[in-house]
C-alpha cells in the first residue's frame, strides 16, 4: 500500500478573489441536530459557536460562497474554528481498531452532547464534525501537556519582546498566536484547490498547512478525495489531521517567529499521528525500492533494524537538516524514532528544548538565518539535555538495544 504524501510548509499570501465554478450554488448545512444552536447546549459542549462565525482570515459565509456546492458544518471550539463537509460513515463497516475507538469517542462526546448515541449506526456529517472538534481539542490538550504549558501561560494581547517584563510567550492566547487555529475539511480536491488558491497563495489538491497572512493564525485544509479517496476513511483522516495540526501547533508555540527544526516537527507529527493509528504513515518522499505490498507502516520493527544495521545517519546530521521536503523515508522513521525515545525517556528536557528554541531572535525585528537557527539549536540542545548530540545518540542506541533484547 502506498503511503499518503504530506505537504511541505509554505508561506501564504491572500490573492485576488476566485470565481465560483459555472453554475455552482451555495448550500448551507442543515441546523446542527446535536446542539440546535441553543446557548446552554453550546456551553455544555464547550463550544463558542455553531453554524456560522468570523474566522478572522475569512468568514464561514466567505468559504461557502467560494466553494459553492460544498455543504459545511461549522464549529468554533475553545482553540479551533472548524469547517467540515464530510460524508456519512456507517459505524459497522470499519475495522475493529476504528470501531472500538469511535465507540469510546462517542461515549465521551455524549457526556457533553446528550443527543449523541454511542451505539449509533451511522455517523452523519454533523456528528462527524463534532467528533473532529473533540479530537482537535483533545490533541491540543495533549500537546500543551507535552510542552508543559496551560492556556493561562499565554497573553491575551501581543507582547513586545523588547519591553516585556516577563518571558515572551507570543502574540495571543492560542499557544502564542492571536487567533484560533483553522481546520477545513472538504469533499473534493477541486474545492481544496479553490480554498488553497485563495487563502494559501497557490493551488493544492492535497492536505496543506497554511500560514495565513498577517501572522494571526495557522490552518489546515484537506479533501476527502485525496489519494483516490483515502481521506474518506475516518481513521485516515484523523491521522492526517493529527499529523498536520501538531506541526502547526509546534510552529505556532510562543508565536510564529521561526519554525522548530524539521526533525522535531516531523518527529512529533509522526509521534502523535501514530498514536491514532500506525498503519497510515505520512511522508514526503517514498523510497522507490519500496514494494507496494510491503508492511511499510511497521516502523517499530523497521526502526530497530535500521539502527542495528547502521542505516540511520549520525544524529548530528539529522539535526542539521534544514528542509523537511528533503527527508527520505528513512529520515522520517529516524526522526520519529528519536522523538519517541525523547518522549519516553527525556520528556521534560524535550519540553525545555522546544521552549528555549522558540525564544525570540533579534527581538522579532528580522528573521533569523539558517546558520543562526542551527547555532540556536546547538545551544538549546546542550542546555536542555546536558550533553552533545553524539553523547545522547549513544544513550539512545543503548536504550534501544536493551529494549530490542527484551523483545527477544
């Protein structure tokens, strides 16, 4: 099975308006049957709004007009503004892994939305949107916990790194961004192309992470039709959203002054995505020697073999890589495997590394050079972990050898 292709990070600029396809008619989603838009129901669900609202970078009406006949269900949560045009899914047709997970998700959702029935036979478009909203908020909480931060740690209004009396934590309350994160899931690749052409500055028929103009927030857009309809599979969609949203959250942390290193962005994105399911890994470059019928997704076994046979490049080289689009599959596996080690053995040190790496450079008056970012990384690595990369690599390899030995 061929793995899905991930999008590289791209800066975006708003272009002129995009004309609707000839004859397209705007469709509005039917009212949400699970909250009915009732203020008390919204409060109980933990929502800010359902149905329509202003996303700052665009309104819900803007997107509906742009996409024409895509019918979107809109939900604004504590940290996300979400629009979904998803197909209904029968709960009895998925594999055991998915059915078990969805039953547990619906049970949690029913605690906030009493109209939800955990034993429902079909996930209708609105119910799927509520599940996506729940998944996004749970993911956000997990990332915050990994970073060792809370909502209260971030400012309500922009901080100035030149005059801030305390540690600079960003431009706003959403991990340091001014506005909530945007996620849009559509049915067709043509709709994805129209959305990304208008709001990302170029056309994309695949899942894409977007840096919205003005630096107010980050977003993700993805189509169900991508990769021969692969994202119509609810589990695959969840993997893709976890992967791309985690990358956004890391780069947004303490505001988007500069990105985290590629090994960290990819490694953490894979780490969280594989917790959803390991069977649908996302990578940019697929090894041409990879057979279509190979178990390419079994990274736990593959990583042990790659390390044992000295296929992994030295850790110094992995850390020095500047372009995530130049990571081959083996580098993707290595980045995930190293982050997996850090998350289990040195999680607090990893959180310190990320926090110090995201300290403002040049008081945010100009962008750092690649050389300056590498120097910052070396300094923060030494300070957070107390050793040089080569020394930590020895520790990592030894721990991995012991784990492999215990596995037999």
